[in-house]
C-alpha cells in the first residue's frame, strides 16, 4: 500500500496555488495525483469560501462575498483502473479539523433567505473536540467533522446533460448558478465546468453529516480514473444546514479507494450511497437524550393548505424553532445560526395527506449554561 499526499499552503487561495485543486467540475481537469486501489490519499483542504471568512472578516465581507470561488476542492485524484459503470468505494479514514471555524449568513442565500436579508457571522474556536464562540455564549457544539463537498467528476455526456437541465431550471426561475469563467480554477474549465453548489449523481456538495471517519461512500464512476476531489469541510452541522453554512473550516482528509468493477452499471446505481458499522458520532449526540422539538405542516401561515409540500413543512418547523430560541433569549440571527449547526430537520410523515409533517430537533446538551 502506498500513501499519496496533496499538501496546500493555507495562507494562499486556490488561484494562488492552482496546482492543488479546482472549483469547477469538469472531466478534463488534470489529476493532481494518481493512486492504485487500496492506496491511501491524504488531502489538505481549504474552507468553502477560500479564505474570505477568516478571523478578521467583517460583515461587509459577509454581505458581498465572491461566490465565484466557492468551493475550492483539493484534487482530482485519479484511481487507476476505475472506469465508467464501476462503483467507487471511498473509505473515509480520518477528518482532522483546523483550529478556526465560522458560520455566516450571506444575504440572498440559505433556506430562509427572504426572512434573513442581513449579514451575520459567528466565529468559532475549535479545540479539544468542541466548538465555542463569543458570538454565541453558552453554546458548545461537539465535533463531528466531515467533508461537505466530496465526489467525482461527471463524464462529458453527463456534463452536457446536467448543464442543459440546470439551464432549463434557471429559465423557469430557479435559483441556479450557471457555468461562469469568473474566478474559475482552472481558468479553462470556467466556460463549461459545473459550479460546485448543488449535489449531483457523482455526489459533490452533498452536506451529509454522517460522512465522517468510518463511513464508506459509494459513487458511480462516470469518467476514466473516477477523478475524486473533496473540500468544504465542516466541524459540525445540523441536518439541514439551514442558513447555508455549517461550522466551516479547513481540514485534512485521509481516504482509501476500492473499485467495484461494473457494479454501478449492473445494479443501476445512479447516485451516491453510504454505509457504516458503528455510531457516526457518540450516541448521546447522534440521538440526544434531551431535546426540544417543533413541528411544521404543509399549511401556510395564513391557514392555506399546500398539499404534500415538504418544503413548506420544513420551513414552518424551522421558523417555530427560531421563535422558540427567541423565547430563550437569542436574537433571530443567532437562533438561525444555532439551527444551521445543531438542529436536525426530520421528516415525521409523508402519508397523511394533504399535509406532510417535519420536526425540528434541538439537542439541549449544546447549552453549557
């Protein structure tokens, strides 16, 4: 077994060190390293905003960040022998957090973006398995580090298909960031490369908090060598990442690859899957013994039923949780941040038509006071 390393200078942005990664998905991006199945790869990663939200960032930065540089990914890694139709197994061996993290509310972004139009920032100190912040006194969030963005490159045919469907969604009025050369790394991928914001068939910005050390992630291979990349590390996140950011950080990822020849094609696997054999985080935090929950239904605030609308149900649960945290003394923006890093939205039922029901779970043990 060989160990391959991709090291970065965290004082430099991706554009200042372009040989370490990319911020667009494109099958023509040259691999940084090549490895054999069974090898380990160690990858240092930048934060989601490529250094814009450091300890000295101001609300002016948060108000108008450069979204063209999101997300800087480390890689690609070319896995020898991987071919379209195969299933790549990524064993996540380790995710080592940095020492600084942040949670930001960028105007125009996030699940409740029209409710929260003002910028907001929480700066976190990460040490000894906990995140604490003077911006949220009395809150401490347990470590559960994972890569928010982790995946493979689409092949050329998929690239064209995905570009067309996202352009169609944009033309229908959807919130879509189309290909753009502005800020693209490498520059030649900008005109046609996919933005890293949404998850897709080869994973990407999935924001699945259970993808920590010990999890096995399975992704269908769509281009020779699979072309694996990762970045956008999170120290911790609620199952919703409501305000658009978790506890964002730099990190060091260690992974190992196994190629299952032809398995994706044979089984018709079209998207990422994942598995593990033990708790993804300490049991009291995976299933908190003390919690407070709010519920939301597919009913608007003026009493109109929006039949089978899970999005509306989730919004209502989250808004009620923000109200609850307000009753406990937090400002609305503080409450929104707490929800993003610690509150889990869970679908309670999808069958009792016409109204779906979503519950928001707040773990009480995050409060030290």
